[in-house]
């Protein structure tokens, strides 16, 4: 079975941690051990991941070093984060696969661009907070100097916001499929991919935006004709009425049943909403099954014994 594994932020950096390289390596190692269980069970795995804390740290470094070195635009920062996270995964996969005696599944990280529509309405309404907090005075100065969009964020200060357009196409789709056919374990489209637009002359150009990692993961799954899209997070299942006395964990649902719950507004945009949306897109477009589960139960969820399972019928 070909499985697209989309990893949440806890797979790389957990709450309360400082963001040290040693912390992130340890978390990546635990994640890789779960995925290698899938590979040993005979499944073909493609990995994608979030990059929020990592690209956030890069943006803070940009701000603090702005007087000494030129700050890089967001598309370049996204590429940096894909490289550093991908390196950690490749190192852990190489070592773990060798230790487990698995051959022919060497890892490779591909810095991946994702095309978005320059006319996407999201560009007119930036909503995704990025980078460090600032004072009102400094934020308004940046607005005047650069035309960036900054907002007051929950009383914690001012913060820049950028568009979050819908992903349209994986630019490196053919390369990814070629690598998969050759047997590589691929890490791709990290952080939702590097957002690019195609200009009228056919040339690609990076843009200041953030693509939702779960929606980009679904697009990657469709692009490689995955049988299963698995989104691994820090909760065992999806729930309705989450955090209330009426909370109910969801186990196995049809596409129609999950669509009905989504329309009722059970899944919020800032938490489970994008994950459910991605799973629905995947199954609706022909995927066999979509799963949202805990990282610790990855193989069990793949085999149908854990997590929230969404099937066509």
C-alpha cells in the first residue's frame, strides 16, 4: 500500500521545548521509528510535515539580524526549513533502516514548490500570522515602508499576517513519482511547500504566503496516487463536542457522515478543521481511506485498528 504520512508539529518539536537541535532530533527519531514499522510491514511511505516553529525561528533570526545581513523573503525561509527538517529525517531514516536491516528504501528530502493561483482571494485577505511580535509603532513603520499587513494579535503585540492560498499543483510531481518508482523513502512538500505562482511568461516566482500543510499533504497524496492519507497528530481520534461533557470520539465513518459533521461546524479552522477538510478532499477524489490518528498508534491506525477512519462507503 502507498501511504502519505502527514506529520503534525509534535513530530518535530513539542510544547514547552526550546527548539534545540538535540530536542528536534530526538523527536524526529521517535517519529521515524513509527514510520519504519510501516515500511517493515511492507508499505510504501511518503512523508510530509509541518514547519511552523522552525520557519518562525528563521523569521525571528531575520528580524534580529536585519541590521547586519539582508533578511530573506518567506519563500526562501520556507526552503531553509524544508532543508533542515528534511536533513534530520534523512539522517534518522538512514540509521534506523540500517539498524532494522531494511534495504532498498533509502531516504531523500526534496525541497518542494507548490503552485498557487495569483488570483486566489486569500491574497486580498491575509490571515496567517508569521514571525515575531512587535510594537504598534514598529509595525506601522513596516507597513509604511514595505506594504506588509500587520495586525494586533490578542493583546500580545502586533504581528505580520500573510495570505494562505489553496494549493493547486506540486511543481516537482514528476520527480517525486520517479523517485518513488525507484524505491526511495521520500520527504517532500514540508510546511505546505514553497508557494509559487506561474507568471504569464510561464516562469515560476515565489510569493509571500503560507499554504496549509494538511491541504498540501492531500494534494501530494493525490499527485502520487496514494492509497491512504494518514494525518498523524497529538490526539488519538477526531472528536465532536471536543472538551465538553458531550465529547464523542469518532472511529469509523463514511465520507457522507464526516461531510455532514463538517457542515454542522464541529471542526474549527484553528485546530481539526484543515485536517478533516484534507481527508474529505482525498476520499472524495478517489482515495481509498483517510485516517487521523495519534503518532504513537501509526501502524495500528494504518491497519484500521486506531484513529478516526474515513471511507467512501
